[in-house]
C-alpha cells in the first residue's frame, strides 16, 4: 500500500488511520517516507512522519527527530510528540542525543512544543540527566514546569532532589535558589516527595490548527 494518503493527511485522525493501514511497515513504505524526509519541503508530510517514527528506518529515527526538534514552526511540536512514541529499544547514544535536543527545546521556548518535549522526557530521561533539568525548574510555563517537577521527583525522589539542590559541585547556588523558590511557590513538598498535580491536559493541534503558541 502506498504511503501517499498518510503523507497527505491533514488531520491527526486521518494520519493515525492512514498510518495504521501501513502496518506492518514494508520496504516500499520506508522508501516513500524517506523520500519525503530527504526533501524536507512538505511540512505536512514531514510532520506526519515525525509523529509516527515507526515509519522511519530504525537507524534514522533519532537523527530525524532531532532535526525536527531543532527546526521551527510546527515541526518541533511534531518531533516532540514523535519522541514520546519512539519504538524501543533506543540505543544509549541515541537516547542521550534525543534527551539533549528535548532539553534544548524546553529551555528555548514555552508553549505546546515545550510541553510535549517535557512529556517526552518522561521515559527517556535518566537520573543522571537530572542535573541538566535543575535550571528548568524555574521555567515560566506552568505546564512545562509541572511536568519537569513530576519527572525529577520520579527519577530521584523528593529527598534525592533535595540533596541534588544542595550539591554545590553539581548545581550552582543561584540555580538551586530559583528552583527551591519555584517549588515552594508551586506547593511541592520535597519532604513528602509528592509530585505536583497536573492542572491541565496537554493539547495537540493539527498543522492547520496550530497558531504557533
């Protein structure tokens, strides 16, 4: 079956249905998808692929997602969604590259792309990535910040995060102070180790619905 309907789909539901019709993925589908990625011109087609990375040849999945995360417009959002759907297993080198790109996206902007990037980090980040996330605990976007707080408590526990914020060899004093002040403002009690309640579900607009926020 041709991948053309999937690449041309303009709604999330249409893309999902067309994607499912392509399973199991064959060489013809991989070739059509890679042709669209090599061109990187049709934003709708590229976005559809980024959100469904199982249609990308395995060795190219993470490099393609990283390219999307580093692009602009709708593609970082699509790539962040795809990162949360990445088929296992993921090689450690690829995991590190993807986590770095997701953290860079979160640090560089707010809005839906950053929220989805924070969501994607859950399942990809490891406890040794927590040091890099400390500076993001003061993120101005509530939805991003809540997800990072939950992730760090899941990785380290409340006491572990408390110890990390006290470790001057790993975390600068001003970064720790900002993080502690924000955690306190958000009502996060590290002694209890209870993750913050998410105040909203994360939205996922189609390309035509996306307003850049």
